[in-house]
C-alpha cells in the first residue's frame, strides 16, 4: 500500500497488524479515561453536595444568631422607650 505525501508516493507507516494493535491500545486507553472520568465526576458531586450542606448549615447559624440578636435589640429598644 502507498500513500500520497506532498505529491509523491510513500509506503504506509506500519502494517495492518500494527494498526489493529494501536486501535486496541487506544480503545483500552479510552475505556480507562472514561472510568477515571466517571470516578472523578462522582467525587466532585459528593464534594459539591457536602459543600452545599455545610454552606446551608452556616447560613442557618448566621440567620439564627441574627434573629436572636434582633430579638435582644427589640427588647432593648422597648426598655429604652419606657
């Protein structure tokens, strides 16, 4: 087999078997990358869930302390009016 390169004929690089071997290697690598990608995606989703829950906890604490302090402020304001 030959391939036209820059207007001249040259032999194809590698044999049929070498090309099949390369295809097999690339398919195995693709499978590995897809597996790693799925694992990383799952880990990222877990971390995002943990982060969102922690953020919600902190927001609840802040809102809870604000409402407590606003109740205390309201009581002080009432006392100062009297």
